[in-house]
């Protein structure tokens, strides 16, 4: 009986943690900060 209770408790804890984390995060594609004409990334560096 203790094993079943522990399993149910662990399952509830896992569901609670994953559902709490699923709401985090930014939706949509990532965009560089700042105006488009000021973005310097990616930058090409000289070979020597």
C-alpha cells in the first residue's frame, strides 16, 4: 500500500512540476534586440 501511495504522490508531483513549467517561455520565433539597422551579429572576422 505504501508503494502505491508513493507512486501516486510522485506522479502528482511530476505532473505539477511539468505543468508549472509549461507556462514559462516566450512564444514565437526569437528576434534580436534593438532596431534592425543597429544589429551587428553575426559578424565576420578576418582570417589573420
